[in-house]
């Protein structure tokens, strides 16, 4: 627990993770994907994996403020993508453009607090850093039919000419929403809200049934 | 005067139906009327009918830019009920309901008013609280109503999924047995015929392009076809186009015109004998005498005069219908259409004087106008005849949006309707 | 169903991602306390509701969550212009 | 019966694949490639239904989507019933079970037919408006009879076993229709690199080419079609969709396509397969190549089975190898229909005569017919048809040049089939869907697509270009235009060679005259499905229904499942004639989606059943499930409602949960509360503007309850907001209101006060929230936190918050209370919520830690008089109505949202309904929530009501009922009586009291 003080902003920041002896439970923890993976098919048109317990940080700042941009870059080790709907990946840090003044920073779960602290240390002026790691999880969908499943689920155009690798789109997904990023030719990452995780998991199983769904633990 | 009856039909069949009289004249307008009604929809025609028949004002013209009853009267889902929450609206809709109950006979025109009852389903605890509150209020206001549990609902509509397996299981419903449906076109035609019989001039295919206003008082209207037509009083009953007409008279109204969509299935044999509505699952249905399932969709969020809305609204409605009535999954949707509904912030109408003297507006019925047709026409006619608002119309003044005396009927108005 | 250009995301998206927020360019009175009931009622409830060009606010609710203005024809439903909050429309009714 | 009308050779059917099917209980055989209609015709089935009003026998008249009569009930099992399938569009499969939709006891011998015959005279249009009125009480009985007679097919009464799917598509060009123009258009666009979807409602591409013997590039048309389809299918950028109807054209070029994947295979989709798929398509350009429908002519008894549209007969002959009769009379206004007589003749059957309404027909086709020895009777018309269940002859008479009068004597000809053609109506339906008004074209004698704001191109017969060569040209042109509009380069596409047949001018004739006036002539049908006749339309006009929309509504013309595809234009012509107007003066014809009917299930897609609406779960949901919770739907959340133990009633559970909480300790999963992280130097200022109370001085470490109002002053949400740091707040909202509140904050920030430096981020899902409440809650908390954290009464006060570690997990703990008890709201990162929750139970067992749900929460708060926004508020109450003036700070410098609104005239009047406590005189009576209060229960109905009960419970802790509700002027009426007349007849007497029933001084939470 610490209070971050810099010239203009005073906010409360805390390391929210317990020590390693306490296991975190991701939103799909109860679905026991390890067993599903073991029992389920090994080949199919769509592969699903929950990237559980990642660190997720919302970063808000003024993209026209060069100082803030460079401060963020310093803290993250990578420049914020300021082009709408783009993302950057550098090592174990990825940053998704969410809106002109908002980014989603994804790091390994254990690194979240460190990054959070670093951002506070570097940034000044009007900005917001919020650790939202518990509120979201990441679904990785891949395979030959991944586009077919996405076309059933989201209204954005996922054709490679319109949705190249690296593009990020926040949109509807079935009757919920997702931050969708194309991470490979036939690979997408969906950042989804915890409370909708079960619904979306059910949806994905249903939508991919005709292609065969492979679950990876 | 030509009286309609089964005997008349038989008589005319011997002359090959060649001698039926016109249902209404096609007159050339006079230079001046006591009252001009702008808008020949159900409400406007009902106003003219009651003005002439009951209030003795027969020097009346109804000026309609298209054909009679061609707007929302022709596009609604024909539901008639009076189970509104607040006293003011409950009294108004119940006044209409009482008129509905003798309307075919009064008009000598069968409007096919079918009192098959209406269920408003509850799917959450709050729904049930609201239902209980509304039914209690209805009963104390002299309006029939019951609160049913899921089992009783299922007895009335066995094809409704009342199992606990639904995403939002049916917990109960309010039930108004006197509610029902009517043949929408016939309502306009019946009122038109009745008004015409009492001397009202029905001027079709004539658009009122402006009001003639002198010193803050309306003295007539400008039309595209017949030039200026003068009047002592003007009642504007143009539903979705009210904002447009108000702008001509120099004021704004507290309303917006939105698309409201509806759809029908192909006709099927009788299977749904009541009106079933669900605010929560968000759909409602009844079955017409022709066999179509008549299904109302939600209102689109934007201002739109295109008589069409957005497709997801239709999709959500059909999801709701299939959710409520899983057996309809294989039945097919035939046609969809849209109306333009003028909606007030409190989901209640405006029956009101305006900033212009002798210019009265009756509008803002939103998604619920059809059911009020005779009542709306009657109180508006009374107000126009006297030049003072009828006591039932009084609470519906447009100026309530200044003083704050709103009558919030969003709950009872529901999905649409 | 509309296909709306989000000026922040820089591409067209389906109407399902957006919410309509009503007439644009209605300013909250600077000093509400000095408003009459009529003025306050006009601010809250009275609308242009035009049959023709309409300036309205939409929010990219399921996307970037930014509010922006749209000039749309309310009969043909054509979108004539999209512009950010604080900007004035270039396309206006004659 | 064998397939007596089947030709030995020809057509697109596979004679090596016989298929058995059932119609009206009888078994028949057809071939793969047949439609149900072609198979029925092959078997010589004449009557396929009875008409809806007059119960006249009806046969198949068309071969496609325009068919009005052959409306079938399909389905081998109850669950797979489908009503109203057009036999002309249903592909035959082995085991298909079909039946007529009307006719009793059977279509062949129908009792109602007699009624129709004699009673029909009494059923002109609108007859029901003119009768059944007296006595009033009889209407319900009349109505039952009317309803029973209507309705065509029936709904299944079992649940649908099939699944449906929906796919979102994006394209550069969607080509609607795969006839000659559509195929070339798609080919052009595809070669140019556009992303193309081409959809056609039929199983085979080719459109009009499938119905003719025309050769393309010197080879059979189907060979050319196969080549084009092959090229399209090989192109990754092209989606080829057969059996796919483009049903709706919506704004901004959004189309819906209904693809039938298994309806041609079986009744029910093979295991696991999707029955129908719905494509929602956004496209940059649309090319409508939808073709045209041939119009039948309107003449006497033109509905007797055996009367067909000319081109349909050609289709049956050329595509299905079926000649639906022996002796043909063709009546035509144009050259094109001569094809039908020639096809008939070439199939080896007799053409009795071609009756041409024109005085001097002379085109290449006329010559070709004459060369075959076919009699052409010029300047004449078929004015009447003879026969009951099948045509057995026709009456022919000569007519004048404009077709308005009979000029000669009537001659009878024998025939079993009457083909008629009044020309072609372009299929403009889709172009109308977005509000574009069609335009009449005198040369085409039909409506063409009107002006549109959509990005729409058209090609082929939809433009009135009815010859194949022209269709190819226009298809290519549209394809190239689309490419150019898309900034793609033009490509070379060779126009295939066709043999151009010169046609002479057609005659504008729709309604064939009779020797008698229309009203006395035999019935001349315009709209078969709704039994609308020319006489009916004339009557409507005579009665003053002069607008075509009135005519349609009065007669029901065009309101069938075919939406007037065959009849509307003829009907307009009949109306125009009697009104002495031209067709365009009479009006126009507007079509709305759907082009043809679509299965509800397909539109619902997967969004029904378990996927109808998301169920949202908290991090502890599984625990609740395992512990027998009953759930309440709160928004999309599934919240535990109560936790019954075995054998407990709901009330028993609630009593136990309430008592345990007040006596020891209860726990609530409060994770669903909306939570918004607010940061920025102006956060405080912003809160002051958005809440009704003051925030300027809330110190770090403190929490405060706030009411959020709309500009009208009415409460719409509430919650506790905590000051985490000087510029950092955590706002909570109601569970159902979270999204609305966040949008509200953003709305005001982005549109009104962008100068305020503040950011909002939803953290609802990030924090798992659990509230322990009750006298032992501190003890329990102390067991789970580090010993150096002081949570004692004085150092961790009511409305304080503190960071601490709970059960090893870093937490923010808020000492706030919604029960009136000593309470701690523990917030931990949601991935650790379950861990902490379980630890609390491990340690809480000795205190009888009791999980409770929303119902107990409601009871406990009601005992304390705390409101639930949305239950005790309904958008019409301001803070003073709630007796919560303490939560309004009128002196704040900024005029907060709601301040001005709540001071309007009506909001400050006396006698507003105000929230109070309601104590029933009989403590055992629990008022129903929603009961309406009155001051005088003896007043007559309508009885003046003074306010309703918004919350009401049995309080186990107090041993009596408690209720909150509204009473007019209630705050000044403490101790006075109010009565509640209930639905069951009881009148419950109650006393108006303070809403705080328990611990009015708040001592229990200050321990």
C-alpha cells in the first residue's frame, strides 16, 4: 500500500496480489479447462485457451501530451500505439489502443503492480492508471475456422484486408463485448469481462461446435 | 342514410353489390369552418365524429395529406387495453375502453373489437411489484384487472413457456379480461363514415403546409391543393408529424418522432387467443382474425420519419417471441413495417392548448395511440367544442413539461404499447 | 441499420455498437437557478425533432465510449456528416 | 398414380433418383431435382388447396416465389411441422410429408365450397365491417367462426428440434439473383478483385435460363452456368450462396440473406447440422439482378385448376420435364409467352390455340408458332374458363383494340390448361425496402426501381430488360460500375453469344373484359390467396376507397404470404380503370421485407434458450450453486436470492438468515454492485455536480452515501462513494444501474464539462465484494487480518475505509452498512474472491456465519428504512419525497444535476406522495408490495388513492410486518391511518410511521 504523490495527482495504489501460496482463480477456473483439454478432441477447426491471470491495466492520458507519451513509454518499455485500433507488443508487454485517451496494458499477472507503480512514477499531470486484472480475462482463439466463429459472434469485418494482424477492436461479441486483437493469421485474442466469461465460453463452445473445438489448458 | 346489416348485405347481393353508396363524400372544401382538424388518422376522424355527433359542431373539415387512416392507424398492432398506472392516464384509457365497448354499434360499422384479454407478463420480482401496483390501482379506478401466478398464466396461454427453464422465467402476469384487439383500418373508416354522415368534410390528398396566425391567434390553414381555408379553431392531430407542424406554428414540443416497427407471421390456424405482452423479455404478440401473429417490436432510439427502423430491433423482438413461445420457431415471419411515433418524455400524450390561441394539439401518443382512439377523439372534441380543455384532457397539457407534473407511464406503456 | 463512422476509431461500425443520445448542441444553462420553470422545461424536454437534417449525439458505447455528433437526414437516414464534440456542423439545413 | 405428366427426356431432374413423398396422406413419386410442385404436377394432382374466403378449388399457378395457391403444410412429425410452405419453392426429398392447408373434410370434397358458392355472393370486400354487429354479444361467436376459416397452415405444438445460425458478412458487392445478369455482374466484380457475395433463392443458379431452351455461347445454358459458377467458387473473395434468399434491404446497404442448408434434404436437419443460416450483410454496393415475375391476366374463373402463368408452364416443361396437361390454350398480350405454346407443342401435347389480345401479332415467335401449325386467334381474349376441379374449356371472344370491350361473339374451345401472360413485372421488392418509391414505365408496362439513396445498381429484367443479351450487357455494366465505384480497375468480361429473338410490341392489358359488367361477370381473380376479384376492387372504389392503399386494405389485396407478387399490379390496373386514372395516378406499390417468409428460428439464431441473454456471475457464483442458492435475476446478473436449507420454505430461510445476521453474522455477495474508479484533480468537483450532496470536504479514508438525480430532480441511482486519495474516488452504483451511471458520467464529462480533469474506469468486475454484517462481524474480521491493523470502534469508524490484508489477500475494507448492523464490506481482486469467501466461512462457522441473498438484504434494509433505487423509486420521486433532504446540499456553488428540476412548481407543492413507514395494525399482516393506499376505504370507485406500498416484508427480527410506501403528504401525517383495499377484498388498516423500524438511533452499527 502506498500513496503516490506527484505534483498534481494523488491516488491510492496497492499491490492487490497475495503471496504465491494463494492460488488465484480466473473466471473460467471452475470450468476446469485442464480436464476438458485432456478429455476433449486434439484436433478441430477451432482451438480455445484461456490466458488466465494476466495483469491488465487501464491507462488514460492525453495522447497529445508528448511528455505523458514519453513517460508512458519509459514506464512500459514500449511506445503507446496512438494510431486508432492498433496494438504493440514488446516482450511480455502488449498495449492495445482502446480510445484516443485510453490504452489497455497487458502484462504477466505478477508484473502488474510493478508496471502500475512504474507508470505512476513516470507520469505526471492528468492521467489515470487502474489495475483491472481481476475484472478481465483473455480468451485465445485460433485455428482454421476461427474466422467462421468470429463471424458468428461479432459484427466487425474480420477479413484480413480489414482486420490485419495487430489490429484491435473493441466491439460486441454475441450479446456481450470483447476487445478483439488479431494476434496471428488465424489467431485472435479476446479480452472479456469476468462476469460475462461463462456466457462467452458457452457461446464459443456452441459457435464452434460444427468445426470441432480443441481446448488447451 | 345507408344502414349496414346482414340483411342489407343480402339485399345488395341480389343487385351484384352495384348499389352500395359511397362510405364518404369527396367534397371540395368550403372557405371557412368552425373547426379544422389537421390529420385524418383515427384520432382526427374520431375527433371530427364526436364534434359533429355529440357536440353539435358540424361545420368541420378534416384535412389529410394522404389517405384517411393511412398513418399509424394503419400500422399499429391493434391492441386495446386500459390498464395504465396513474389515475390521469387510467381514466383516459378507460374512457376510451368504454367507448370501444359500444363502438361498432355506435358507428354502425363493425370495428371487430375483440375483448380477448391481455396478459402483461412479469419475469422479475420488480416486474411483479409493478404488476401488483398497477392492478391494485386499476381496480380502485374501476378498471378490471387481476394478478396471476405463472400457473394461471399457463392455463390461459398453454403455448407460453412458463417453465422455470427459461432465461427469464414467467413469474406471473397482470390480466385485463376486457382488453383485446380491433380491426385498425375499420376504426378509421367507421369514424370517417360517421363523421361524413354528420356533415363533416373529409378532404384527402391535401396537405396543410402552414397555419394562418394573426396576432397570436390561428385563423386558418394554408393547403397545397385548395389554398387558404379559414377556421375559428384548429385541432392538429398529426402524430409523428406534430413536431414538424408545431415548428410551422412557431413553437417546439416536448417530443421526438421515432420509428416503431411491427411484424406479422404468415397466417396460421388459431393458436393464440389473447394478447401477451412482456416488457422484460421485450416482445408482444396477438393473433389476428386472419391468422397472422401480430408482433410488436421495440422503438428505435433515433428520430426517424422513414417509416422503417433498424433490423436488430426486429431480431431482438423475434428472439423474445421464440423465447416466450418456443413452438413458433418454425413459423415464418411474413412482413415487417414501421410507423412514426411521437413520444413524450413521460410516455403520455399531449392534449393541449398551445402558445397559439385557438390552436390545439393532440399528439405524443407514442406507442399507445390506437387503443385510445375513441377516448382521445372524444375528449379532444369536447375541448375543441368548448374552447376549454376537457377535465380528462387537462392533466395532459404540454405545459406539464414546464411545471413538472409529469405522468410517467413508461412502466405501463411497456415494450411499445 | 446504420453504418456509422466513429471519428475516434476512424472507421465505420455497425449501429449496434452505438447509442443515440438525442439532439445535439443543447447547452445546459449556465445558471440553472436563474432559469424560469419554462426555460428549464424547454432545456430538458422540448426538441426540434426535424423532418430533415438532424444534428444528434451518438456514443460509441460498445467501442471507444466517446460521444460525437452526427448530422443525419431523418427521412432518408443518410448520414451527412460526423464531427467531434465541441465542433460545429458544416452541413446544416437550409 | 404414376407420373403421367412426366416427359421421357429433358429437364434438370435426375430420373435415376426416384423419391417417394406423401401428399394429403397419399404416397407419390418424384425425382431428385423436382420441387414439390413439379412432382405434384407430374403426378397429375390438380387441386392443392381451397381458397380462403370462397373455398374454391385451387391449383398450382406459378413456379416460384410468386405462387399464391400452393401453400402447404410440411412435416413428418409434430415437432417438424412447417406451415405455409410454397410447393413451388420446396425441393423434393425422400420422405417428404405434405398436405393442403385448407379444405374440409378434404380439398377435393370441401363442404365450405358449397358455402362459398352460395354464400360468396354475400361476402364482398368489407362484408364483415357491415355485419356481425348485432347483437353486440354475438361478436365473439362470429369471430370464432371467422378465425377458424382463416389461417392457412398450423403451427407445430412441440419445440423445434433444429438449430439455426447467424453470420455477419461484409462485402464490396452483393449480387442478388444469379440469372444471366447477376452471374455476369458477379463475374465482372469478382475478376476485378472485389469481395463478392452472390445469392439466389433457388437450388440452382441460372434464373430465367433454367426455364428456357435458350443456348449460350452455342452450348446448353446449364453448361455455361456451370462454368461461371466454377470460376466464382474458385475465387476466395467470392461467396456463392444458392438456396439463399435476400429477404430484406435495409439502410446503409445492410442486407439479410436467409440460407436454407437442409430443407432440401430432410424434414429435420441431420444430426448436429444447422437447418438454416441467416447472413447479416454489410456491403458497399448492391447489384439487384432479381428478374421479373410474369403477370397472369384477370379473366372469368381464372382460378380454376389448370389456369397457370405462361412462363411457369415453360419452367415445368424445360426444367422439370413435366407437362401439366394435355390441351393448352394460351392467352397473351405479348410475344414472349409464345415460348410456352411452342414448348408445349414441342413436348408433344396439343396446343388448342394461342389467343392473342393484340389485333395483329407478328414477331419471330408468332411466326415460329404458326410454323408449327399452332392456331393463333388474334384480337381476342379468353373471357371465361369452364370446369370445376379442372379446366375443361374456355370461352373466347374478340375484343377491341384497347381491350376494353368484347366486340364479337363468344366461342368455346376445349382445353384442360389455360396459360396467360399479361407481360412481366420487374422484381423491385428489395429496392422498395429502404423507402424508395417505384416508378411506372409505360414501355415496360411495369414499375421500375425508383430513386434511392442506397448504393444500389440494377441489371436485367428488374430494369425491364427482358432478353438475355440485354441482361448480360446490363450485368456487365453493373459489375464494372461497382468496380469503378470501389476504385478497382475495370476488367474484361466477354458477353456470351445469344440468339436474339425480335419481339413485337406488347399490349397493355391487365383485366380482360367480359360480356357482362364486372360485377355480374364470373369471378375474375386478381389476388388468388385472398380471394380478391376485379368486382371486389371495383366495389371498393365505388364505395369511396379510392386510394390504392385503401383498396388494398379494404379488399386485403396483397396482404397474403405472396405479398401480391402476381396480383398487385393487375389490381391497380382494375382500380385505375374504374377511377378513370392511369396506373401511376392511382398510386404505387410498396413492398416491405421479407421478400419471402423467413423462419422465426432463423432470425432468432442462437440467441435463445440458454443464450437468450448473458447470465453474469460473480467470482463466488460456484459456491452459491453448491450451497443451494435460489437466484434472482437482477439485470443480467444471477444473484443469490436466498439460501434455503433442506426442507425450508422461503420464509423460513429468510427468517433464519435475518436473525442470524442481527444476532451474530451474515454474509452477502455484493460483487454485482457497480464500481467506478474515478481519478483526477477535478474528481471531487465532478462528484459535487453529479450527486445531490456535498463532496468538497470528504476526507481521504471516508465514505459517503449519495443520491444521483436526473435534471428533473428525480432520483435514478444511489450508492456509496469513497475517497481513496485526494484525487481518487471509488463510486458504487446499484447492480442494475452500473452501465447507465457510467454512461451518465461520461455524457456529462464529454459533452458538458470536458474542462474538468477526471477519468472514469469501470472496476465492477475487478473487485469481488463481500459484506459481513452483524454484531460478530468485527470479531470475524479480526481473525483474518494482520494483528497490527486496528479495526476497533474508534480507529475504524462507521463510514471509514482502510486497506488491509484479509485472509492473506490485500483488500480494501469499507465500514459501511446497509443492514444497520456493524458491517464490513471487503473488496479483493476478483481472482481471490473465492479464496477469501471460503476463508471467511472457515473462520465464521463458530459464529454461525450465514450466507444471505438479496431478499434478506432487502428485509434488513427495510427494517432500517433504507431505500432501494428502482424499487422505492420510480423516476417520479425526488430526495425530499423520500424524506432524504439530508442528502441534498442546496448551498453547493455549482447547481448540481437535479437541483433546478426539483424546484419546479409541481415538485414543491404540498401533498406530494412522500415515503414513510407503514405499520399494519395487525402485525401479522404483510401488505403486498404494490398495494394502493386510500384514506377513505368507503369512498366509491374510482376511489382516490394516496400512494402505494413499495417495500413490504415479514420482519423476523421485529416479529411483525414492516413496509415502506408512499402517502400523499405522508411526512406530515405520522400516526395517521391509511387503508389498503386489496385484490382479495380485504381492507388492511395501517398507521403511517417513520420508515426506520429498527434501532432508530443507529446504535447497532456504531459499536
